[in-house]
């Protein structure tokens, strides 16, 4: 389990380092790397703060609850839960500290994202693939 904790800690440190680095060195606009403080939800879809923050808190605590249940059980999903929780926690921290999520990687004609978004994406993809495989064999 020590490797698990060190892995999680490494992911957190890398994500926070990149965000702090890009906040201090990038300006808004640019090509591949550009600073963007996203005050909205995914893909910059607007949602009032009065609705957004309670939803984020509920989702975060549900994720932690499911992670704890898996931790006490089979431990099949501790990594994908960790990825989603680390990504969500980092983005929530950005909202509290910077007033929005720090995005810095510009994917042309698509969106601007950060490493936390990649963590969340990978964790969710793992869940989806496992569910599809499970349905295929049931």
C-alpha cells in the first residue's frame, strides 16, 4: 500500500506544481500552452456558483464514500477512484484559491484543460471500460 500512497502523492504534487508553474509563467492567450481561469464547469459551460459549489461538494463526498467502500472491500477500483478524487480535489482547490479552475493546455478546436482533467478522464474511462466488459460477459 505504500506504493499506492506514494503514487497518489506524486500525482498530487505533479498536478499542483504544473498549475502553480503555469499561473506564474503563462499569460492568457497563446498557442498550445495558454493560461485560462475557467469559472464555469467542463467545456466552459456556465453554471451559477450557487448551484455549482453544492453540486461539487456532494459529488466529491460521494466519490470519497465509494472509494472508502472499495478500499474496505475488493480494492478493484482504488486507482480510478484516486484519479477522479485527486483531479476533482485539485480543481475544487483552484476554484477556492484562484476563483476558477486553472487550465493551461489548449487543444485547438476543442477545449483548454489541465492535468487534473486528464486524471478525471482516465478514471472515468476505466470505470466505463470495466462496465462495458462486465455487460459483455453477463
